[in-house]
C-alpha cells in the first residue's frame, strides 16, 4: 500500500524469500506506471509482481486478503497542520489518515502490517494504537533522514514547534526527521 516507485516492494521480494505474490497499490497513476516498470525490470523476482493498480487504498481492501497475507505500507506520512486539514479532500484517505486506517484494518482483519512512517506523525500513530486492542507493535528500524519535501514556512514552523522536526545546519538539507518501520500483529 502506497507503493510509490516500487522501491519497498523490490526490497521486500529480494529479502523475504517467502513472498509468493506482490500486489502494488498506489493512488498516483504516474507512480503506478513507474512502479510497474521498476518491478517488471527486476529480473530476479519479476514473476512475483503480478499486479499494480492505481486506486485509493480504502477502495481495495475489503475482501482482498487471504490467510497468510500481509500488508506492507509506505504511505505519505507527513501530518497536516490543523489549519490545512479543512482543505483536504475528506473522501480519500491520505497521509496520517491513511496510516490510522491501515492500523485499524490490520487489527480488525488480523493481518500483519509492516508500516513505515515519520515520527512527525507519532501523535496520530499513538492515538490510533490506543484504540486497537490486542495489537503487538515491534520496532524494526529507525533512521534519521533529511526531509526532502518543499513545505510552506508556516508548516515548517508548526513541525518544528509541535512535531519534533530536527534542524541540522551542518547538512545540505536543513531539516530532518526520523523514519520508523514497525511490525504490527495480533
């Protein structure tokens, strides 16, 4: 979910020898085309990339999972400041709303979830986890990375003041955040 250019999917099929089939879901149709090309060009395990689809995640999930399936998600994970939320399309899940949806879905359907997210969205992740019973969370990886997204000054100020955005004046990229990969299961 949130397949982007297919980088996470490529790493998954290369490192997890038990993967039998990869279905890449992405809401950006141009990213889906790039993802499909990247997955098909990857000679060693291209046979696993059976399907790439351009669709909002919430439209696909019901009825798609079988026993033994897992969700691997790398969705857009930056939180939106409160004053921007009212302008977002409320009919489609995006960013932290999508993170929360996937956490709930994983628990509800008892499907393991590997989720990549920015610690800038930690309050939303924590709040979502508080509403789920019986969900075990295991930290797999955490890395400090440059934030390479152009954001308005007001959003940067909010992220600095309220979300723990890091400043590193010694780096080419001034702003940094931590990215976590967690495994969730019942």
